[in-house]
């Protein structure tokens, strides 16, 4: 399930991520945040920056990444960004 919190309101959204490829998506996020992809039992925190095009201008958006183990064979991945992200590239 994919949930997004915007301005303090949690919303469920339709996700292009299938249950079959959740592990691949989480591993890709771990690689981008320079986390250990082999670690599955301990929580991990990291950071990454993504370029976002908004109105023809590129901005760097920093994200804090939190990976926590949940139920067996499940992983929770949380990405959060602050409101002070507008840094032009």
C-alpha cells in the first residue's frame, strides 16, 4: 500500500508499484540513499536528493529516508521532505 501525507493529511494513492516488485523498489531507494541493501533486520536512515522540474526550472529536493523492518518479509520505507527544499540547480 502506498500512502502519502500532504500538509498533514494522510492519503492512500493508487501506486504503480506491484507487490511483486516492492523489494526491488526498496533496494533502489537504499542504493540512492547509500544504505546497505543486504541489511534487512536493522532500521536504517539516510538521505538523498532528487532533481524536480517545476515550471521549466530544476530544483534539488532533499529527502530523508527511513527503512524499518516490519512483519516477516515486509519492509517499511518512509521518504520525507521539508518545505524548505527550493534550491535551484
